[in-house]
């Protein structure tokens, strides 16, 4: 349980967010990664085309990093640096950072990422403004070279990789770079802070879909992701535990034990094969404890149809293609070859 002191933000430098409504807040969570965080802040501050403010929330970084951030932010009038003593995690930190501004759109940028162009914020904000049922936009996440897709940040079915540069309806979005309608964010009460790390975007998106909001990936809006090693939660350092625990909790939220138990068995098998059995058992035990106090959620017909069309079916396409290829190969092998006619002479220059 966090203390009041940990959750109480202190204004450290820059310009405070305006007291009136404006187009967008860009929120950046800071925890270590001095060089990358400053690059992210400068990229966000340099965005043009709309009235926006950058809100940086430092979650318990060292005094040396705080000092470096203060120096970097002080001359930037459209950037506000706040700090807290502890670490609320990703969803809790985003909730707090978003509460400090009044932008009609909330743009989240990881502190090891930068925008690829100077108008990503303006374009995303404009789309949210004209599409009242659009709750979230996921950006395309590029690798450090700014060209190739960052496959480690692809949160959609593999069958949709070919549409990475285009727009498509989705059931989640990638946290590294995304935009939220504040109306949607406020109506849902923000992210589920109890998750701390992993699957928070998917959990938010499922509640948004159930409430009638649309989730989309817009591949023409992009960020470059450096994937900084500093302060990154590795698979051996807790990432697997959070990954398993939170996905089981979300499965239970919507499907009860029928959704949770099959996934738990799959994760146990994967954990054993990867040498993470103890972490997997711990994650499952934590998920069971968490679900005891969480409300069950009901998916209506429209919600189920949305998930079927934009998550289940895209994930099944590779399996269907593999099965069909096997059937066709078998049929071809068993068929009697038709007699081959002589090829006609070429008509035209060779």
C-alpha cells in the first residue's frame, strides 16, 4: 500500500499546465533513463499544430536525475515536471499524470521513445475530436533505427502485421505511444492501478469497448522506441510474473474461472519449459487473491461481437491458413494429373 507522501506530486520545474481546457496533454512517466527521458521531453515539447502541454511525472528517480530533469525542463514553458517519492507503476502513474492537466486528449509517450514527426500530437488530437466514439488510438512503434517495426512492441494479432502502416479497428493499443480521449478516460475512471505493470492497456480497452467506445490502430502516427535497458523490467526480474498474473486477472474479470483456469494451465506449461515455474506459481496465486475482491464484468452481445471480429478471428487466421494449406496439399498430391497440352508459341517479342 502506498503512502500519501508517495502519491502527492510536487511541482519541480517548467510551466504549470493551464487552468483552462486545451487540446492535449502529453504525459511522460520518468523513472531512471536520464538521457532518454530528456530526449522524450524535448520531442514532446517540440510538437506543433495544437495547444498542448507536456506533463512529466518522475516516480522516485535519484536526486542526480531529478537535477538533470530540472535543468532540461526549466526553459520549456509548455512542460511541467512533477515528482513523487515512490513508484505507482505504469497505470497508477499515468492516472496521476493525467489528473494534473486538462487537455481534451491524453497522449502517452514512454520515456525511451520520441515522436517521428512534429505533428503526431496534433493529428491524433484532431481525430479524437471529430470521432466522438473513438476512445483510444494506438501509434505505430518503430525500432531505434526509426525505420523497422519494433516487433517487441506489437500488441496485435500476427495476421495484422501487414497492416502496421494503416488503420484498423483493434481491441487494445500499445502503451509506448498512444492517444486517449479524456472523455473516455474520465468515464472509465482511468487505468486499473492495481495491475502496476503489464496488460493495463488491454484491461482499459476491454472496459472501453464494453462501454461503447472504439479502439483503433493508426499506423500513420508513429514513435521511435529506443528500448532502453535501464530500469526495464526483464522476464527474469518480474516481467513474467506481472504478465501472467494480470492476464489471468483480466480473464477472470470477464469469464470467471472458465476463462482463468485454461490460461493458468497454459502458463504453467510455458513457465516449466522456460525455467520459471516458481514465478508462474506465484503469479497464479497472486491472481487468485486479486480476483477475490474484484467485480465481475459482463460482456454484452455487441462487446462479444467486437472481440470476435477484431481479436479472435485475426488470431485464428494463421491457423486457418495452415490447415487449409495442408488440406490443399493433400488434395493436390492425391489428384490425377490432367494431360498437358502443348504450350502455344509466344506471340510477340521474346
